[in-house]
C-alpha cells in the first residue's frame, strides 16, 4: 500500500476487494425459523439459468460497486473496471485486490489510471472479504426462493444489491477484516 501511495502523491489510497459469483435458479437452501417439530418445505428448482454478479467493496470506507452480467469474460471485466473507476472520488486511488482468475489475467484487461491491480495468492479465497458478501447475499437474500427466468434472477440480484451493498455500514461490517484496516495508508 505504501508503494502505491508513493506512486500517487496527493491521492488517498483505498483498498478494495473484487470477486464474482454465479447466481442461478438452482439456488441455495438455508435454515429457517419454524415451530419446533415442524418440517417447513424448501424450494428447489431444476432449471439452469444464471447471471454473474461482479463486486468491488472497500471494507474501510464501505463503498461498493457492482455489475450484473449474463456472461463473464475479459470484456465484462473491462466494463466493470471502467464503471468502478468512474465511481471513485477524484482524490482516491484504488488498490483493487482480486484473485488470479483467467479473465483477471487476460492480456485484454485494461486497468484505469486511478486503479492499481493486486493479485491475491493462489487458492486463498479466505483472504478476500467479498466472499463474506456472497455468503450474506446467498443466505439472506437469494436463498429458499424460486425464480421464473433469467430476468427474475437479474431483478433479484439487483434488489439484494440495493438493499445490502448500497449501505456502507453493512459493507464495512460484512467485509470487515482486521488485516485490511491495519494496511491503510492515510
């Protein structure tokens, strides 16, 4: 973080984490509250429609940016990076930390000037706080539901994003990690 701050004087360097998840009609089953001794039914679909949700979130500021896409490839990641870059305040330079997925390492990736990309070590999803965000969205917003089609999935993804990820306090809470806040350069 200090190296990035030294390379961008006059800018506040803010750590962000990025990840993608596939959200589909197969859904997730979770526990529900029910009367003792009862056996509530749960929805399980056999359709195979899905959408991808891309997210970048800062555990420090609580700011997050997302994109819902029907496919996931380098072009979609570039679109997301442009959108993410445009959402940053003028005095911020983002240190965007992400995994080594193929669409992150593609030669076609274009990194905006106000973003520095940092790759996580291989096989270390536990270091990415956005994984906690996916768990929260799946268990509290996307589970035990039936979706008519891909458009309904997209609507549900957007609704959950608006209810959860636009609340900076929620993002800071869900994505909070002590090793991130200790690395912040002010």
